[in-house]
C-alpha cells in the first residue's frame, strides 16, 4: 500500500489556470523566444494571483475549503506585452493594460490568504505568465501575436511536495470549472 500521510506543510499559490487553447498559444510563444533559458512546462503555465508560499497544511486546507469565494465571471485578458524580471531572470507575457477586474480578483485572493492566517507575498500585483526561466530580456516587448484569454478558472496549486518546489498539483479549483 502507498503512503497516504498528508504532508505537514504545503507550498501553494492561487492562480488563474488557462484553458487548453490559451495554454497552447502561450506555449507556442514560449517556444519561439530566442536565447538561453528553460521553457516553463506547458502544464505549469498560469497567472499567479497570490503566492502563499510554504504554509502549514491546515492553512492550505482553509484555502481549499474557501476557493469557491474566488469564483467570478471570466475576465477578458489580452496578453500583449513581453517582459523580463532581472533578479529571477524570467521572461513573461502579460497585459499591457490589465483590466480592473483582474486586480480586484488578486486583492480578493490575497485577502483570502490573510483570512486563512497566511502572510502571503504582498508585493504589488504585476499580472504575468512566466514563459522562460534563466532567460535574458526578450529582444522586443511585443509577442508574435497577442494571446486573448477569457480567464475564469481559479486554482489552488501545490508546487512540489512537503514544502519543496517541484511539479504542480491542483488541490482545488473554483466550482463549475
């Protein structure tokens, strides 16, 4: 029999999960980027709303039980700007003009983390989908084509196991998605 013991801690975040067509479009752009770097696996592409980090399993369970509170109408996103974060050396794709509803959803996700006793990352929200890691800045800030996404599925993702980074596992998603 396999080990069914629940971990004491989980490394988790709340994010928007792309549909298959959006995921394909994002992956195509990631494959077209030049230069060094490691492409983010297609199955890991997402837009983080709130990064909780490594938390006790009870706090992750609180997020899982309350994820339905983050259900919203789909948010129309146009991912039309390539960018780069120097310190983590990642190339990303995001909206040049994020809709207000996206920022409101991110604030709601952060508030939910706080209500579950989690001191989530409080840096200003900069909506993006990471495409490549260990990368140099892209040659242009315009992708080959913008990606249009009706973003509506919020997920609670566990990244890795026992609080250590690794493969993603969906722990919960908004109802109806």
